[in-house]
């Protein structure tokens, strides 16, 4: 059996996306900036894609800026808000400790440039508390950036409430919605969002393309200077095939969102129940307020990379927050942010199922995770010490 | 391209000499759970030879493979040869490790050295002259 359970890392492109892209490469290959008809045809496709994307999130087409993906959108959103803040002497930014590195590393840069950053606690359940945002806001706060859903533990933040608080204080609110887009309903009006990042390859679109939503009246700072594409806010000939593929993928995801979410949530909970039967294992992040496809566990006494390799041998593609899988010495900053200690954070497993995952596959995953964990524990000195009482269980 | 060589995967999938030795002559444990790798080596020594060796490892694929390979390299060998085992020899026997995984082979070398130290501590008369 081959089961791809790493949809949070990337997704397989949908047929709709591929079918939409092919004509852009074979026939409508013109440069949207050219005045002749082949160019203008490409321009039409580009603008139709913009309108389609905008419609899904309740935005106006002019508020959508196409980028090379989620990272670029995050960078540009934060840089733009910081630039605005700087001009009015506001240099305080509020975020969380478990943002994606595209946000965290940009914040680090901004700190070096004189900004002050407050990171909100995400608590053991992986959820930001609106009242804590309220308390952290200051006169000189220029931006609040909180991800819509976390990429590792899948917890879904109370975005609408956070946005409302920001709006009441006249502070810009950005959300990295890379993991949520196409999977959860998002309405930038109702959700009080000023800036939002998304990436096509997380919703069955192509890699290397995404978008930034910027509410009308929020001026953007360019990261890329050059030609006047994207109304002067991002230079470079537009990646028309990818943008068109993204729009097709998003339209399809949005149309099937509710049915997909219901089915995936059932399977997710089946996995959580089944894997939760393993002794000394704990679910990471709130059990209910999480993405429909996200399952993330810590297992005591084992290390995550070896678990991934065993699962790969059994045809299951998954991921882990272990240091060994990141090439760094520390385990996932997300697991540390929710209070998991290093020892157990190394033993984490993330399964992110897709729309086409079946019950049979879920059961196969459960069975194999159980066997692999038991096997690795059978020769783990850490597990031996825990079982003999020499050290005590954390989970 | 695969992350690991076939050799590494073979030793990861079918680790040699897994387990514990009751009444081992030397036991060494190195690493810590905080960093994500712990190796424990058990040695049985007869006539200045490693007559048996077993390991337990908490760690990534290359940590398990490195422990397994290290046990193979010293099993049946004279103690003084085992003392000379280097991480490089372990890594080479595994047809190489990715750069950022070399520390796994270092840990295997240290685990064996630590088990031998334990043996010498218990049997000071066996310790070779410096
Ligand atoms: C939450 C989050 N933000 C940003 C990104 C970066 O997106 P991209 O790979 O399109 O740059 C990712 C993808 O890994 C993500 O999960």
C-alpha cells in the first residue's frame, strides 16, 4: 500500500489544476504585458484567476497580489506593515512563538532593524487566547500576525476574534493562512483580516506560486523591484500557468470544502483514537480545534526519524518534528512552544491526510504506527529506563 | 537520491546484535534524550576478546545503523583492537553518512569506548600500560 500522509508538506496537484495549466503553456503562452492578442489572452487568464481567487475569500480582485508562494507573501506582508509602522513611529509587533519560519525569521530581521516583537503564548493546546492579545497591544503596535492554522499541530486560531481586537485598536492584522486555505472557510471581511498569505501547493495547486491579500488602502512595500507587473507591487513576468493552476485548484477545493472537511475530520478522529491507544503517547494540539487532516502525536521513548523510515518502508509518507529530520539540533519550535520537552518532542509524528484518504488506509496507518512504535521501544534504552522505573514517564 | 546508503538502510532495517547482555563485563551509555540520541553498549569479554556485544539505541536511522555496524566491527575482535575503533571506520563501513549525521558514528565510537572503560574500571589489571 502507498499512502501519502504528508499533505501539510505539499499536496499532489489536482486534475483540474493541471488541465487549466496546460493550455497556458501550449497555446496561451504570451506575456500578459504584451499588447497583441496572444499576450492579451494571457492577461485575461491572469485576471480571471485573480477574480476567482478573490471570490473564494470575499476579497476584491485588486486586493490579490500573486507571489512565488507562502514565504514571499509572509515576507512582503510583514515588511509592508513594518514599513508603515516605522513611518508613524510605531515599532512594536505581536506574533506567536509557533509561526512558520517565513514569519519568525522575518521578525528576527525586523528586530535587528529596531522593531520590538512580543510573542503570545500558544498554551498547551496550541491556541492563542484573544484576551492575551488584547493585553499585549500597545500604543506603538503596528502589526499583529497570527497564523490561521499551525502547519505542524494543525490548531486553528480564533482568527475572527483576534482580527476584531486588532480592528478595534486600529492595528493591522496579518494571518499566514497557508495551511488553512482551501481547507477551512475564510472570509477576509467577516474574519477582520487586513493581510493574508496563501500558497497553492498546499491545496493541490502547483509549487512556487501563492498570493498575498492586502485590504484596499494597505500600501505594500516591494520585495522585488523592476517592471510594473502586479500594479507595481511585484516585478517580474507573471507565472501565468502556475497562477491559473492555483485558481483552478482553489475553486475546486472551495466547492468541495464542506464535504471534504466532514469526511476528513471523521478519519482524523479515527486515527487519533487508534493511535491514542498506544501507551505513553499524547496528541499534540487541541483535539477539536484543528485542521480536518491533521494528526500529531508524541511518543515517549522513541525518536521520530527512525519511525518515519519504518513507516516509509511500509509505504506511508509522514513527517516528524524531531531534530534529526530538520538537520538542526533542536526539535520543532512548535512542539517546544506548546510545552513539550526536548525528550518527547524528538519522538513526534505528523500525519496529514488528504481528501482521498480512505478508512482502510487510516486503519493500515494505525496498525503500522502501533507496530513501529512498539518495535523501536523494544530496543530503546530510554524506554527501558522508563519501564524499570529508573526514570519517570512524562506522557 | 536516497537519504541513506543501502548499507545504512540494511543495518537500520535489520540491526545486528540488538538487545542486552545480562552480567555484561562492560556497559557504556552515551548521548542524551534532550539531543535525541542515546546509545547503550553491553560487552562480554573472554580472553581479552569481545566474545559478545549487544546494543540498545534511542535515535534516528543513522544512529541505529551506526550502533549496529559498530557492534559488527568489534565482535570477536581483541579488546585492544576494539579500543582503536574510530567513528570514521564505522561511517566508512556504512558506505558513508550524510555530513550532519556524522555525529551518530561518533556516538557509536564513544559508546564502545565507554563500555571498554567500564570493563577496565572493573578489571584494572587488564588495563594496558599507558
Ligand atoms: C504555515 C506556512 N507558512 C508558510 C509556508 C511557506 O510556503 P511556501 O512553501 O509556498 O513558501 C508554509 C509551507 O511550508 C506553511 O506551512
